[in-house]
């Protein structure tokens, strides 16, 4: 499938991408190559291929979910310009 300048302009408009005429001329053959590659992939026979979540059969290492640096409120609030009841005090944004 070959995309012309008008098709690329429509795709850019749908994607909310502003492109001038020079960029449209540059992108038309590039997008045509991408669409051509996708068409090639759609011709592959994948009937006997099981879906994969990962191409490599490995298990991801997981860390234990433990608190390692809690209970340091004093250190966190040490640089606060103002604090009250162990919370940062910020100026009102909405009146």
C-alpha cells in the first residue's frame, strides 16, 4: 500500500501532529514502507504458534516487599519551611 501526501496529512491530523508540506513529502514514503512491512507480517501463517508474553523463558527476579527506610519523619521535615503535625504546610491555592 502506498500512502500519498493527502493520506499522511489525514493521519497527522488524526494524531494532532502539525506538519508542513515539506515534512508531509518526507513522511509519505517512510509511512508507506512501514505499512508495507505490516502487510508482510499479516501474510505470515501463525496458526500453530502459541502466543508469548516473553520471547525468552526466564523468570524475573522479585524483591521482597519490605519497608527499609521508614519512620524518618524528622529527617524528611528537617528542611521544610513550615510543618504542622508531621505534615508539610503549604500556602492556600484556592480561596
